[in-house]
C-alpha cells in the first residue's frame, strides 16, 4: 500500500496532466480560430477597396470593430459571472465569430462586408472572458504564466500561418499580375477559410464534451468569499493601459512602410507574420518566467519593446524588421501575461468580470493611443515616437508597484 504522500504526489501529477491536455486542446482550437480570422483580416483592406469602399470607411470600420471587440467584454464578462454559464457563452461567441468570416464569400457590397467584419469582432468579445476563466482553472495547476503562455503561443502561431496561407493562395491565383486586386477572386479565398473555421468549432465542441466542468481541474478550489478586486489589479490595469496606448498599431506601421518605401509591399505581410512568430515564442518564454518572477518580468520587456517605434519609423528595411519583431514581442507577451496575472488577483466568482474590465480598458487605451499616433504621424514623426516611448516608460513604475503590491497581499 502506497504511503499518503505518494498518493498526493500522484494525484497532483494527474491533475497537472489533465490540465495540460485541456490547455493544449483549447490552444489548438485557438490556433485554427486565429488562422481563420487573422487570415481574413490580412485581406479585408484590399477586399473592401475592390467592393468600392473608401479609405475612411476602411479605417472607421476597422477602428469601430476593434473598439467593440474590447468594450463589449465588459458585458460578456459580467454576464458570465452572473449566470455561471461559461461554456454556452463561449460557444455562442466562437460560432458568431467563425461564421462571420466565410460568410464574406457571399458579399457583393461593402456595406454587407463591413457588417460581417464588425460582427466577427463582436463574436471575439463575447467568447474571450468566459474562455479565459475556464483556462484559469487549469492554469492554477500548471502555473498561470506557463498555461497562458502555451495558449497564446498556439494562438499567435495561428496568426502567423493564416496570413501566410492566404498570401500563398493569392499568389497562386493571380498575385503575380500587375493589378492583382482586380485579378484575385476574394470570394474563393474567404470560402476556403470555412475549413479552419469548421475545424475550430469541432475542437470547441470536443472540449465542451470532454471537459464539461473546467472548474474541477483545480485540485484545491480557491476561497469563494466575496471580496473586491485588490489594489494590485488597479495598478496593473493602469500600467497595461499605458503600454497599450504607447504601442502603435501595425496598420499605421504598414502605412508608413508604404509611404516612405522602406519595405516593399510584398514584404509587409511577411513582416507581420514575423512579428506573430516572435510573439508566440516570447509568450512561451516570458510565460515561464512570469511564474518565477511575477509581473516585474514585464518591466525589462516593456523597456525593450518601446524601441520598436524609433526602429520602425526612423529606420530602413532591417531596422523596420527588428522594430516589427519587438512590437510583436511586446504585444504578444503582454496579452499572454494579462490573463495569467489577473487570475490570482480576482476571486473566482468575479474573474470573468475582471477579465472583461481589464481587456476592455486595455483595448480602449490601445484604440485611443493608435488614434492619437495616427494624428501625430501627419504632424510630427518625432512627436509620435516620443509619445510611444514616454507612454511605455511611464508604465514601468506602475508595473513594479503592481508586482510589489501583489506580493505584499499574497
């Protein structure tokens, strides 16, 4: 007969293995989700142009979609906590999002296409908070940073391969032509995205069937006493909002590449794919480091990634590539560590609301910062760079304060 200590070790090992399988399943599902919608987003600009949309329509619809995609997480998070129906809300969000992309194959006007593009962002807003809560139950057994790092890495690799696959299809179907937007059948490309979309939904249903109660993945259920969000949460939120505000959107970076001709058009999707690849690898590395060092690990990362703006907006081809990689590293790691850091700060019955609040504030700050940098671009490039660096550097004392506050309260 095994001693009690051996039984406990065996049970913990089994719990970790089960948690890892759940994280990997959700991660692979997210790979196909990102493959689908990031592949779609890589061509929405030229597609809307072919349909006759103006640049203003493209910019406003993209910005409004992103704003809704973050702001509506407040509603989704609160609804998830109030009802406790994490799986149904997650399923609804993914089905809305995955259906919106291949339906673009049926559009004939930019009005319909814009509606579907915004609907896709709404679906993403619905599913994120409850999904992250379910992941957090498994993450407690594995280490929050490692679990969310694995998930974000698979997510970002989907964002890497989706646009590359779309670029390959476009090249095979007339991308070599001079007026390639007029030669490519975008409806065919969007129809092809039905394959990864269906794969994503199939894996989602499998996860629902295999793990109907992800909260049971926690071997030691947390204290369920109702309490407010700690000071560390609010300090970290302020720091993350500054990082988001100071991070230029890739669309602005790509616009700059086109305007000053530092990066040939055919290389822009490759730059984005490289950024996503660095983001995925960084999520794994920094996720592991987060479990050892906590939020303070974000301080050197933020300082280094702040160099992206001067490299991208002042440098040539290779400097722009390095800047794009640093941009991807910063954005990817912050987005993977956010759910890892918030999970232990929030009581379980308020965790989805905490995720919704945090990511909504993060997204709105990103939108406002991107809008400001877009205005600064036409006025003064040095002012844009100064704002980007200043905002991210201003976040570092807040991140340190959050780390100190979190360690004190724990």
